[in-house]
C-alpha cells in the first residue's frame, strides 16, 4: 500500500490534469494509478467499444493515451496514434507511465519513442523521473523542442470525379499508378465537393479496395474521407489485410468522426503496421455491414 501511495502522491504533485500522458500496463487487465486507464478498460467492453462516449471522454480527459493490447496500437479515446505525432503535439512536455514486468513491451515503448527522432536534427530527452522497483512501474518525461512536421512517405487522394476508364470500375487518384475501387459507381445526385461521390449500396458489403506497395513494419496509415450515412448506427470499418492470404494477417479499424454538416461527416481511420506485409504489399478495403447505402467523397491516404 505504501508503494501505491508513493506513486499516487508523485502523480498528484507533478502531473497536471491536462498534461499529456501515455499509460502502458503490462497487460490490459492490470490496473494503474490513472482513473482514465480504468475508464478505457471498461469502455472497450461496451457496444462498438463505447464509440458514443468518445467525444465526452476527450473533453473530460484530454491528452490521455493508452497502449491497446488487443490491437497492438497506441491510441487515445477514439483513434490510433503514432509516437511521431504524439511528440509533434506534446513534445514540449510528455509523460509515459510504464510498467516493466513485461520487459519486452517496456523496451518496445522506449525504443518506439527513441526511434521517432531518427530523422529529426533536434535531440530528444527521455528521462526517468520516478521509479518503484517493488511495483515495477516508472514514469518517464519526454521533451523534444522545435520538432519538424512528420512528412508522409506516400500521399494520394481521390475526389471520385473521374473514372479510370469508360467502365464504372475504378477511379483515378492524383498518382497515375494508383487506382481506387472495384465496380463501385459514382453518383451525380449527392456530393460533399464537386459533382460526384462514390456510392456503396446496401447490398454491397465490401468495397473501395486499394492496394498499397512498399509498406514496412511500423508504418502509420491515415485515411480521411467524407461520408454520408443514412443512419448514425451505420457500421463502416476499414480493413487492412496482407496481400498474401497465406500469411493470415488482417485488422479491423474503426474511425473517429467529425460532423461537417447535416448530411456529411469526416471519418478518420488510423493504423500502425504491426506485422510486416509480405513483399511490402497491403490491401485495404471498407466493410459496410450496416445494410444501408453509404456515400464517400474526398478520399485521402497518408503513409
């Protein structure tokens, strides 16, 4: 008990409510001194991982991040994150609460943030400011000033205004060698911008496939798109899948939502690659399991 009180006293005296903190426990079910971690644990067992609470939790407990064991991702209340982006946002003062009975996970986290500085001319400071060897938990403080923006390795977009051929089979992007879609149709009666959007009809469960090349372990994929859904309960997930089925890797990724107007919202899907795709080939597509029509516009990927 005295060890727990010592850690709690340190947190109360040194870490403010709005300070950015990454909370990493040895296992998902192991507790921590942060109430936010307990709330996140309960949230994961709610319907659709408690998505309806995301906005409220971001407002009540801002700048709190977690290691999601079930996804092997860094995440906040509603989206996956990457170390580089966390340091861009909070590099002047960022804390990591880290348990270390699981030495592999402890070393991975430290290495992830240390490596996030490999292309940056500025030095990053990672200092252990509290340690309890009895409970095997530490707090690190990270500082990195004047960091430059993390530039994407690849970036492409599609507004669904032009088909790649006369057939309504796929759509051109701003990169000549990359096409989107497989049999979807563009509409001329609803769009967020321009004249057209992409229609994924209710009877089509999967759609909008894209093949990505030269994908490496720990690459971070960010997909943003405008979406019009006929019901707020509609499910629309991104699926990342190894291009070689024998490897058996796939992941379902939910989105963070920002309302644009009465009809359209921006959906943001983020995912950090945790399994090296064979030959660097990764397929992503979207799962419409709502049994309702969905429309997509202004599609953008950054890697």
